[in-house]
C-alpha cells in the first residue's frame, strides 16, 4: 500500500467512530451530570471496550473530564466551542430578529431544541421601557412556551410524548397545561396553523407567538414576546406572517451558507 493510502474501510470506520463519539457526548449531556461507563454502555448499546477507547480520546482532547470517582463529565473545551457556535448563530439571526422588533415592537427570540428542553439562542429586545427579557442560553420546558410547543408540533407524536414525559410538565402559572394528553391533542392544530401561542403559561401576563424555522430536520423556532396587554390575541393574525417571513429568510440564509440549523433530537 502506498504512503498516504487508506486501508479498505478506513474512511467508513472513521465516520463511524466520529458518530459514536458525538453520541457519547450527547448522552453525557442528557444525563445532566456525572455518568458512568456502564450507563453509557446501556444508553448507547456500544461495547464497553469501544466506549473506553472513544472516551480516552475525548479526555485527551479536553472534551470530556474524568472525575476521581471514575465517572465522566463534559469537559471545558466544549465551552469554547459552544460559545463560538452561539456567537455565530446570533450573528446570522440578529438582522432577522431586529427586523421583527422594528415591525412588531416586541422582543424577538430564536430558540432551539436541546433534548427535552428548549434553549434561547439569540434575542433582540423590544425598545419599550417595559419589555420581555430572557437570558440567552436559558433552558426552559417545552410544554409552557410558544417556541417549545411549536417545536413539539414538528415531531412525531410518540417522540413529543417521550420528551414531555422525560422533561416533566410542572405548572408555571394557573394557565399551564400539565397533562401530556391534553397538550398532545393540541399539537396537530399547531402544526396545521403553523404557529403556537404561550398565553401566560410560562409567566403570568406575558404572551408569546412562535413559528418554526422551516427546512428538513431543523429544530429551531422564532418568536416575539411581550406583555399580554400590548401583544393581544387580536394581533396574532398580523404577527404570524411577519414571523414566518423572518423564519424563512433565516432558513434560506443558513442553507445558502451550508449551515444546518440543528437536528431534531433522538427520542
């Protein structure tokens, strides 16, 4: 074999190892803290020997850290990657969110699906002195947010149910839907109309209107949120087309740049 030539199957093996390494990182994140090799083996279905080999590589690169207990956690090097990815996503999203703030007058948000939660990835605040503010990077439940509900509506019913059960459905206000069957029954209508409304379900007196970012397996949503007295239900027919225009423009820009927004999570 000449120098630099790959052994038969080498490329395929490399891709498989890469996929498995990412799977392990995702499982560690979903575990919510420390995780043992035995748990990774159970959740991934991979041989323990394979997991040991991949984890050793991830530890050596700083993407995973081994604790004195011999359990594993995500490593500090991922923080840098995450911060850079968030900055880039904000760069792409900001012009479209700013356009929404100018058109509607309320705070505009980009949120993405992250396991059984939704994460606010970018925001442009309203120019009103009284405005909604959500910290970028904050993870919230799916069942009581407009962005969460509209993202659930893009998923198969069983996947949506699994995420709701896994994440829980605590009551945030007296308007929060806490019964999975009741919420699941609403999802076909949300999918058909193309938008979801959080009507004081996450925070009393706050209303949010959200639409999905279109395109394949993308798992992102754009929303506007404001005081219910200022963002009335009668404004929804005017707000939704503006949201859809911004979401379509963002999706087109990401496609043009070859950036897949996100992939839908595994159940």
